[in-house]
């Protein structure tokens, strides 16, 4: 009990007394949503407002007082207002002295201020125990109950006991707290909700660059060349035919880029003779975004499958088939059945189906709900062994599609090879390098390095042995 005779929440690491009141200063969207969640969890809530009489939007069952009265009744005070309005808190320094202040604010842009909002709040109210929390949870998720995608709450504070009190409160309302340390981490926590797909930027840039390049390449190869050389207008191919070339080519390239950094890393470790050495920054960044590269590649593979399914209903395809039949009737001849062509066609389709199937398996195991249900060895088997099998199947699918077209000069237009040959470059490099790495003599050395063996340590031991032998 404080000097005013009000009950305060005792500072403890086990937050279980739901009869204790929680003060929320601010009646905005997030403050109301958080208060509603506390009420659902069995806590009593006191709102502090500059206009206590206007309470129509607040949930039923809460008490509404002035800022000073509300803060005086509770030991845990949640600041649900923006940083620009912290000024009035300096008038409540005596009331807030020794209490837990939970800052839940966010900014409009990354690094908007020199210091974090929580650190600024600690300067405004120096006697309070400031904790940063709840800023990564949305008001909509709190009100609707759909917290599966935003259940994690980052918590940091310079006061360890206050931090654990807030973490217990987070658990009490069904969320998952994560201890981020001292208040120095508040700036990182505040920047977190403002990041827009940080791990997706590089994969999206790579995908967009390859898509634009290959689309222009195919337009020049098919449309522009036909119009300039033969005077034929085939611009209709821009809608279906060209995208259905671009999507599988980009997908196969991206799949190759998923496994290429791992191959590079293995050769770097072989060259250095140790695993205790940092990779170059570009390789680190590349390896960190492999999951996103793979998911983008899978999305393009889906688009390729969908575009392929609509081929029989296209006007161009139906007209071409009908014209071919009429031509054979007029000439009273039929095209002979070729066993080689049948094998090539069926093999091409079979490899495509199998490759797409394993593609989907890789994508499913990348989902957190699935990857958390398998152990490390199972996850590695799927992502590595089945991943390389998928790359091999899809590369074979692309190779059988083009067959021997790249051998004929007539297929090179303005010195440009057929587009499918571009798709084979990266996957073939990856598969050749991987074949080298799985050779027994090289694989054995890589395994030793990854188990902690170092070339330098062996050289040092040999030198010590020789010096000791010479001394004897």
C-alpha cells in the first residue's frame, strides 16, 4: 500500500494476482484493444484520459479517471500514447515514481529519433521503471483474437524485476514474451514493426531483374525478330507464350541460386582448411535469403504449371491443331509415329511432374509449422538431398524441352541462343560443382573440416613434433 492508501502490484517474477488493476494512459485504438484483452484475461483495468467523461468507445467494465488519478491507483502503468504527447507525464513524476511504465509506442519511420521512445520516456520520468513491450502486436489482432501471426512480444528494460513482471503479464494474456535485454534494445524493437519484408528484398530484386531481362530477351527473340526478318506479327505471344517461357526459366535459375552459395561455402572452407572463419559479407547475405529465394522460385513454378494447363484452350493452339489436320487431309498423308519423340515427350512431362512435386515438398517443409515438427536431420534431408534431386529433375525437364535445338545455327537469332539454354547455365554449374564435392576424397575432407579439423592446427602440431624430435 502506498502513501495514498492505494493497492499497488508488488514487483515480482510471478504475475498471477488478476485482482490487481492495470492502468492504461490513453484511450486510442491500441489502448482500447489492449484494455479489452486484459479484461478478457480477468484483470481489472483503469483508463487514464484527459476527458474522463467521454468513454463511449471504451470496453464495458473499465474505470475511467483522469491521468493522475488513474496512475495513482496502479503500480503498472501502460503508456498508450505517441511520443509527441509525453509532455504531460513530467507533471506526474511524483505519482509515477517507482512504478512500472510500459512503453508500447511505435514511430512512423525507422530511426525517426536519435534515441528510442522508451529511453526518452525514461528521461521524462526518471524515477519510473521503464519497460518496452507490446509494440509488435496489432490492435486488430488483439480485438479479433487472431494472434497466431503476432503472438511474440519483445520485452526489454534496465530493471530486471520490472521486465519479468511485464513478461508474466504477457504470458497471462496468452502471448509469448521474448527477453531482449536492457533498454538499449528498445530502438531495435521499435524498428522491427517498420521493416517491410527485410529478408525478401534481395530475392525480390533478383527475381524482378531476371524476369524483366528474360521477358525482354524473349520479346526480341520471338516478336521483334519475326516482325523485322519475316514480317510476321506474333505479338499475341506476349500474353501467354512468352510468360510461360519466362516463369520456368526464372524458377530454375532461382532454384540454382538457392544451392549455389552452399557450394561456394564448401569450396571456401576447403581452400581455408577451417570452418572457423567468416564468409564474405555478400555470401553471408546470400545464404540467409535462400529460403525466400526458394519460395519465390516455387511461386514461379506454380505460375508455369497454371499457364501450361491453359495451352489447349488457347485460340492459337486450337487453330494450329485444326490447320495441321486439314493439311494432312488435303495431302492425304499422316505424320509417322516416332518412338524417339514419344520417349522424349513422355520423359519431358514425367520429369516436370516429379520436379514440381518435390518443389512443393520443399516449399511445405519451409513453413514454420512443418519445420518445427521435424528434427534437424529430417529437415536437412528434405532441404538438401531432396533439394538437389529437385534441381536435377527440373534441369532434366528443361534439357529435354530444348533437346538439341542449341546445336543448330538456325535457332540462333541475331546471335541470340534459344531462351531455354539460359536456364541451364546456373543449375548445370551447381550440379557439376556438387558432383565434385561428393567425390569420396573431397567429401571426407569437408566432413573433417565441419567437425572441427583445421589445417593450421595440424601444421602447428607437426612443427612442434619436428622441433621436439630435433631437440632430442
